[in-house]
C-alpha cells in the first residue's frame, strides 16, 4: 500500500535510507548524514513523500517536488528508494507509476530525473520501460563507491500534452 509518510514511518525507513547512501552507488547524498538531516531532505523539503508499506514493513519510499522554481515549476522531480529485501518485487515500478498519477493530480506537466547513475542499470531500464527517455549524459558526474567516476543521465517523461 502506498500512502503519505509520517515521522514514525521515516524512522522505520531510516535503515534503508542509510544503506542506500552509504553504498554510494545511486544517490549523491552525504553518507554520514544524520537522521534529522535525512528527514528534512526526504520528507520536509519535497511537496509530498510516500511510503510503500506491506504487512507493517516499510519496503520503499519516494518524494515528489518541483524540479525548478517559477517558470520551471510545471516539471517535477522524484527520488525513490527500495529496501534490499524488496528489490526485484515491483516496488519501484509501483512507486514510479503512483508518483506519475500524483504528479498529474498536483498539476505537473512532466517528470525529470536529474542524476540517474548510468551504472544503475536496473533503474535505467525500468524508467525506460515506464516511458522515460535519456535526454542528456553528464560525463563522470558521480563518484561511485567502488567504480570511481561514472556518468549520470538526465531522464524525462512528458505526463500531459498541452
């Protein structure tokens, strides 16, 4: 079930968040970030944040926010994290599909992912299956925890036609 996050949910989600940022494979977040700073970043700053809950377990979370301000605020940005135990079970797909519905309800015209790490092949393929297109490559823009400098992609999907 997907629903809006609570602070108690974030505390349950924190081990997943920590695991993802400490791996330094997908997110350009400080791997030593505190739970308070992480909560601010993931839950307070965005427009909305959701959790994927199954049988009392928090299996994933995503946020949605404007990608830019002013004349660019019709394009949203999202970030997704899935617990290790839930990978390959369709959680990311369901969260991305849900986020697109929410984006349209919130009035966004398009969705853009600013920094999809190119070596995160599972995510790149999933986003492409869901209609996202790579519109740019940032050469060696991400310092991967084990692979060193790798490319990042900007991915985009039009949600509504004008």
